[in-house]
C-alpha cells in the first residue's frame, strides 16, 4: 500500500488491502498424507480412544522432548487444568494472574475455588512475584502461574514463595510448548504444567492438551482422574471425569511434531520481519523473546502506546477494515469478565498494570498460514495508520 495515499486506507473508504481475511490462530497443519495414513490406520485398528497406540506414542514423544517423567494427553487444556488443580488438592483460594485467557480462572471457579487475581510485571506480562505474597491468606492453597505468550514466568521466585508458605505451585503452560527457561524445557517446573494443543496453538491436536509432571504419585492420580477413576476393568478407585485425548487428535499431534521445526521457523521469521518493519515506528513495540532459549514465537504481539498517535482500538479498527483480523488478547482482563466482575468488583484496584497492558495489546496473525510478504503488508498498514492518525480519528469519531 502506498502509505501516502489516504484514499487507499479501507477505513477511510478505500478498498481493503486483502480480499480475504487473515485471522489470528489459523492452524499449522503438518504433512497431509502422513496424517491421512495415521487416520486410515486408526480406522483399520478400530481403536478410537482410551489410550490407544497414537496417544501412547504422542505421550512418549512429549516426555522425550520435554525431559519429564510423565505426560498425560488430555481432551483440552481447560479440563487438564481442572484435573491437575484438583489432583493437587487446590481449594478455597488460589493466586492467578488476571491477564490470561479466561480458562485459567474458569478451571478453578468451576470447582468453586476462588481465583485471587495478582497483577503482572509490565515488562514480561507474567504474574509479578513481588505482588503475590500480599495476596496470601490462611485460605490460600496454591499459585497457578501462566507463561504468557510462551515467555516463562519467574519460576524461581514463585517456587520460593510457594515453599515458604507451604503452597502448591502449578503452571498454565498453554502457550509455552517447546519453550525453555534457563536451558530446561517448560514442562518440568512446579509440580505440574499444563499445555494446550487447541487448533489455534502452534502445535495442535484439533482440540487437546497435556499435563507434564515429574511426580509419580501425582501422575498416577491424574491418570485415574482423567479416565473416570478406573483402575482396570470394573474397578473404580477414585473420583474422575473424562479428560482423555482421542486417537485422531493424537495422530494430528504426532504429524505436527514431525513438522515442529518448520512451524517454529515460520513464527520466528514473522516475528523478526515484524520487528524490522516496525523498528522506526514510534509508540509501537513488538514484544521480545529470549532467543538464547528455546522458543515457539507463536504469538506476534504488539504494544501500542500513546506515542503512536492512535489508540490500540483505533488501530484494531484500521486493521479489521483491511481484513487483518488482529485480536485484543486478553482484553478486558479476566477480572472484568463474568462471574469475576460481579464476585470481585473491586479487583481492578489492585491490578493497575493489568489494566494498562489490557489497553495496549494487539495480536497479529502469524504461523504457516501467513507469508513474509503478508507480514510486511500488515506493517505497512500500521505505518500508514500512524501517518494518517488525525484523519482516521476524525473519521472514526463520526462513524461511531
Ligand atoms: N490457558 C491459556 C493461557 C490459553 O490461552 C488457553 C487457550 C487455555 C488455557 C485453554 O486451552 P484449551 O482448553 O482451549 O485447550 C482461542 C482458543 O479457543 C483458545 O484455545 C486459546 N487459549 C485462545 C488464546 O484462543 P478465542 O476465544 O480467541 O477463539 P476464536 O474462536 O475467536 O478463534 C481464535 C482465532 O482462531 C480466530 O481468529 C479464528 C481462528 N481459527 C480458530 C479455529 C478453531 C481458525 O482459523 N481455525 C480454527 O480451526 O480462543
């Protein structure tokens, strides 16, 4: 797009830059024929679920990759969070960040555990350990950290707090599959870590998740709980639910694992291109990843500050008009969603950083469904939006 030409911005009446929409979260899909072969084998075996050979192989490959003793494949990460928190004996109050996908808190509230929202460190977007201790009460039983955008929490500080106060520590690692912290793969921190393999995650099993842990007894409990508490035929020894991954999902996961390096390198080069293209644009930063560690680069996240000249929401409107369906993850913060907004109406008062960060984040499409050229075009729209900020503001003010 020639950035000098106002009329070409779709929000000002021009033609959208793209005829078809780009979405955040378009799935990465590995080799089609390898998946179809696995799918045919599943049909041939007539073994569709309940810890079949694909799930067993998937769990083994996860263990090998993460360097953990146990990985239990699950139907999705939300159920995996529910099961893991229950298996750890979490109850009453659990400290979590509000700046996360709502499932982190829902998994607790679903069990009538109160999520106590902790503010984030604006530099990392992760739970701020310095703010955790002030939230601990006699009812607190644990901490759930979230490795947001795949950037690891300050796990050492959280572990020290958990140890000091006798709290359980687990992680929502939904974003952090394939990432490492101080050379150790995410999956081995706290008592357990939960991954998501939802369609929108860079490695997907259509729907799915997994719990990783090095604790043998905890793994045994989780295995029972995700299969109705069954220990062999007719023998139910524990309360349980149905959290099992099916064979087709595991086949998709195995196929994705074969292409994981391709997925990561697409994400990484999009992130690098975006950083390069937006380097001179005031008021916009592309969040940083630590390239000394293993990283999946799966979220292409912008922070839009006042200096940009347009608000994040105005920039969102510009991008949407051009058919770039960017997202405001995770606006407006879990504490402002129901039921938390009603149950804890004052919580925004102690979440000032969360409140600010929620106003400035934009997630751009990335992954294998997007090309370098597309990324450069997204960035040129952003630059054009800044150049014409005043006209856009005036136009959007009259359009609303
Ligand atoms: N903890 C954290 C920190 C999480 O981020 C998540 C999930 C969880 C826990 C729970 O994990 P799961 O129980 O889901 O395994 C999406 C995903 O549904 C959700 O899994 C994910 N986080 C979250 C970050 O993103 P929405 O509300 O944005 O979904 P939706 O329907 O708007 O779709 C997102 C985008 O993906 C759209 O742009 C369309 C695109 N899309 C989606 C699907 C399903 C596709 O292009 N193809 C597809 O097949 O939550």
